[in-house]
């Protein structure tokens, strides 16, 4: 991790509000956590954009995921009712 030392003027009200929301104890931790939060948002936005650009075929998915969905779940129910052996 590369760290840059800077001197900045920060609105005290906003800094305190950010400390309350982020649960940080120091000014440095608050600024770093806020910057990290925005970096994570940027990364998440890029991931969602990549997912949005992928073509997806959902044909028949409603039938596959509704109750039953073509799968026999009887053995799952039976196994759940059987007492566990010690």
C-alpha cells in the first residue's frame, strides 16, 4: 500500500458526521475509510456494468426454479426426517 501525506482543510461538521456513520475513531481513519468506500463503489459499478453487458438467456428459467422445478426433492424430505445416527 502506498501512502501519500497531504495537508487538507476539512469541514468539521462533515468529518464528525462521517465518523459517526463509519464508526472510526480518528480523523485519518475517517478520511481513509471514506475514500475506501468510494473506491469500493467504483469497483462495484464496474462489475455491474460488466454483468449488464453480458447477454443472458433466461428462456425456461421460470419453469426450472418454481416449486418442484423438475427436480425430485422427495429424498431430501425423507433424509431430513430420519434421525441422525450418533
